[in-house]
C-alpha cells in the first residue's frame, strides 16, 4: 500500500512540475519565436506499446507492454509550438503472479480485457527550433501535455477523463517528413482499469482487495512518422527586411 501511495504521489508531482515547466518555457520563448512563423499541417501514424500502473503493478513504469496504435492530426504554428489531436487504441493487462509480494501471490488477480479507446488534445513544445529546410535545425527534445477522454468497459462518464503528460524526441528526416519518439503517461480518475473491486474484502483479516483512493494510470510509448501535406511560411515584416520592402512597394503603387 505504501509503495502504491508513494508511486502515485511521485507521478502527481511529476505532472505538476511538467505543467509548471511547460508554462515557464512557453512564456520564456514567446518573444523569441515571433519572427519564426511557420505553419504546417501534418498527419502521422503512431506505433508502440501501452502499459498499466495501479494496484497490480505498483512500481514498474514499463510493465506488461502490448501493441498499440494511434492516428495524429497536427498543426504546427511556428518552429517551437504544435497542437495535435490523437485518436488511439491500447490494451492493458496485468498479473499478480508477476510480483513477489506475498499478498499478491495469494490474491492471484489478473486482467486481460481492458481495452482503451482514447481521443486527446495535446500541445507540443520543442526546446530547439525545428525548421522545414535547414539541415542544422532538425532535432529537438519535446515536452508534451494536454487533456483527453477515453472509453473502457464499465466506466462512468466522470471516470473517462485523462491528462496526458510526457517527453519526446523529434528528428526532421526531410522537409515534409518527421520522426518522433515519445512516452506519455495518463493521469486518470478511475480505479477500475485493473478490474479490481474496491468494495470486496480479501484474505487475512478482511484486508481490502483494491486501494480505492489511488487511481490507475496508463502510458503509451512509441514512435510516430509524420507527413506534412500542407505548409506555408509567413515571416513577420518587422523582422524580415525583404518582406517589409515588398509591403512598402505595394503601398507606393497604390498611391
């Protein structure tokens, strides 16, 4: 129980710190990217694994991985900021017998039919500029955060909300092709992903089977290949002398 509580506390602190870091970095770099306006629309396919954390797996961040896939639709606003909508499917499994804990060895609970269907809205922040054409600006660590809703069996509506947060790496393969690796954890508001009944009583002096005050988590780890199908550049005239000259010439012609 203490391990589960410590792990949940650690993950909550991680999410709060990541959120604060995202806000700080956005404010810090907001003035530096004004002249770097680059817009694109991308579509990508994510392939990877899904993992579960909860009453069965209380300590291992990467446990019982199973194949998962997602479709990303992304809009890039400049060299650092992007927004995407992701539709994903994953499967979660867990077995008490995988752990040496004596209580789990006696409980012998397992679950194999937890299917996750998720739609999430995510913001990506690049720590370094990623430009469409320059070969020396083609790599960056990425901070990812957002909110989503997911469906799984026997969940109430209020239990379907999740908050993804994670880190990734981007590499620009070509002007219209990008490879991104990421690991994002989902904070949920349900304790039912492992199909344990919190109201049931277990062995040894009616010890509870599930800790209903510590919600379950799940994570997605994998890579995405993104293809740019629409883009345009719109440099700020204040910083782009050539653009300013073109604007001035057009104004003089009207006179």
